C-alpha cells in the first residue's frame, strides 16, 4: 500500500509518540504546518511537512537551540520565593 499524502493529527501523534493535544498545539503555534479540510477539527498534515518538521527538530537539537528542560529543584525554589507559605495571605504591596 502506498504511503498516504496526508495524515490526521491523530496519525501524526502516533508517529511522534505524543498526544493529539500536543500535535494540535504545534499546529496552533505554526511549528507544524497543517491545513484544515471541511468542518471543525478536520486538520491534515502532509507527510512531507511532517518529515520537514522532524528534520528541523533534529537540526535544532544538533545546534543546541532546543530550550533545556527546567531543573525541578530550581523551579520549586523560585516558586517558594515568589509565593507565600501555604495557608498565608500575600502581603499587600
């Protein structure tokens, strides 16, 4: 069977091993180009576009331009400095 020209967002999610919502977010941010066919929610991604997207992500990873995941300890520490302890009201400025 020939490779289909267009994939649904669910198909793309399967290929990338992510959720449908994550693929939809990529489309909304225009990181992954898709076209809308017919009614609501009928998005299609061209197979070549998906391959371009994957190649771009590899290029970003090689170049070191992919944002690093935040260190959970640092995030928790920063949050503790900006929010009051549990059960306390923030002080008026």
